[in-house]
């Protein structure tokens, strides 16, 4: 599920190519069925695309916990937006560092 949870498109594409090479028997299905609809299931695409707020309960609860949104009613919209953007940037930096470490190994 690492491919699906990639935060940026570059990491998703790199992981997608690795997935294809690791599972050649599934290549046709992955390329012809799954890849064309990646905008509906890959996190790096759904976070920048309007999906009417639809998300899994697990992901929503995880985000709320990480962002410490228990006091949401005290946040202004500007504060909330800032907090979310800060967290997204932190996740992108972490993912980039993690990918560099994997590539070195």
C-alpha cells in the first residue's frame, strides 16, 4: 500500500514502476485497469483533486490525530488551513528523505 499512500506524484510514479517490475504477471491489469483510474485512489492525486470530501474513516481519524484537531471548534479557517499545509509539507519532506534512504540501500 506504500504506492497508494505516496504524498507526491514523483514518489508515486517511482513506486508504481517498482510495483510493475516486482509483479510482472500483474502488469497488464495494473497498467490497463488500475493506473488509468489512479486519480480516484492514489493519495497524491486525491489530495489536490475535488472528491467532495470523501475519505476513509481511518485516514480521516489519522489526520485528525496527527493534526491535533480535537479543538477544531477553536480554530479559525485560516489557522486550520495553515496547520494542514504545515503537516502536508512535513509529510512530503519525510517521504522524500525516506525514499532517498531506500535508494541508497
